[in-house]
């Protein structure tokens, strides 16, 4: 009897273990969305979903090719965003999951007054996490969701999905996650710098081919849920010193003698700016105090003392801060976040000069801009804190 009892227990144990596998699914039988794109055109939402073939990636021991990990782009359309997403399901062939989304791309049209609807729909599903990187773009969304990768690496390692690694090496345009945008989006007077991406590549070649590669090319300034406009190129230089959360390192080419060759190249580290506001005349004047560290990378003019180098760098940074402010002010873009500064640090002044004005930025001025540069290495071989 004990023998039959023991055999029965063993059989039951096996059945219990088997039941845990009956509902499991192989990776290749599920559509894992890795990127989302949202556009708005002619009164309709257009939802794009990016799929990457994880099964072929998993079979590779080394780098994968673009052909081995095919990228598929789905397109759904509807008068609401939820209708556009549901439109994707009709021909998806199998279950689709949104829990692996790593990047969200919004078109310029979607940024103009559609953000509230977009986030309400995306976050009510309960599947999407708050950690994807988020971008804006002026390009076709399918183009930026179907990128190439260098050296046949997995597309999961490109800048679209892992921007912080490149940003630590070259702090051009600061990446943000969805939860960071939402925190600012829901706060009154907040200014959000949403990085802009493009796939135009004029740098890397593969034989005669010039493959599309994702890169950041500027940022959109979002405030009160609306897009003030895009800032790119040299027009963004001053913002890096005033309104970025963290700048790891960025080159500064110092032109003192007026030639095409810079007299000095510095690697700038960790700039910090203190802002103070005061009433002056018929508007608000902002005084800035910026401190930044620098490391000498190249020196093309000999016999320059560290003090001379620091003074030259200070003048160039001050010029960048003033030029950026004036250019963006002319476009009614508050990339320095001065409205938010007043709201958080001088509410009485904000109520007087901002709250009931349609264009408060016109009454903003820059006052004193004090820049302090500290060069950490006095020679090529010496590095001091």
C-alpha cells in the first residue's frame, strides 16, 4: 500500500509541475513593441509600433546584422489615439505586448496641443511603463523608427534606446525619460527640454552606403503642455550652461585671435548656474552666475597662462549665453526656464509679470552674466582638482 501511495504522490507532483507550463509562450509567438511613434494629421491620430525580431537576436552569439534582426513598423489610424492603437491589432497575427517599450517618438504635430490626450491614452492602458526615453521629431516617424546600427550591432543598442551612454561622452542634448516629462508637464510654469531626433547621417559610411543613423539635433521647449518651438545648433549653446540638469562633458573651441583655427580647445565639465531676478524699468532682469570646470584638449597658441585661457573661455561662454537668450527671446522661446524660476522663487513677481500676460518673455532682460572657468590641468601631463 505504501508503494502505491508513494507512486501516487510522485504522479501528482509531476502533474503540478506540468500545469505551470501549459500557458507559457515562446518569445517568437509574442509581438514585443520596442518603440512607439505618434503623429497627428488631418484630424486623425496615427500610431506607429516598432517590432524587432528578438528570436533571431537570441540565436546570435556575437553582433547581429540588420537582416538577422528585422525591424517591422506597424501603422494604425483613428480619430482617437486608442482607435489608432486598436487598428494595429487587426493584422498583428498574434498577441502584442507594450511592456518592453524603450522609446517614444512624437511628431511636431503631436507636440502642438495633443500631449494631454496622448498621455491620458498611453498611461491608462496600464501596460506602458514610465521609463521609456521620449523624443520629438520633425522627420517622418517610420524613418526614425527604422534605424541602422554601426558594425552590425543589435539595433537595441542604438542611441534611440540607450542615449545616456553617448550623452556622458558628448553632452549635446540632454535625454529625458517619460516620467521626467510627465513631472514637468503637470507642474504649472515648468519648462521641459524635449530632445529632437533625426536619422540624417553625413558622418559614417559603409562602402558607398550612407546608412540612416539616429542622432539628437536639438530640443523642443515644452511649457504648459504646449510646444514653444524647436531650438537647434548654435542657438542651443547657452542653454547647456543655464538649464540642463547635468552636463558630463562638452567641447568648447575658444577663438581669440579671430582666425578659423581655435586658439584653445577645452573639455567643459559640470557647469552650474545660479539665477536671480529683479524688477528693472518695465520688466524683469535676470542676473546669472555660471561656474564650470575645464580640461585642456588642444592648445594652438603658445605661452598662454592658465589665467589667460580661463578669461578667454569665460568671455566666449558669456557671449554664447547672451546670444542664445536674445535669439530665443525673439521667437518667444524660454529655453532658460526663467518663467519657472519666477514661479518657484518669486511668486509675487511671477503673478505680477507673468501670470496674466500673453507674452511675458518680451519683458525679460539679461543683466549681469558672471562666468567663472577653472582649468584643472595646467599642462598636457598634469591634472589637478
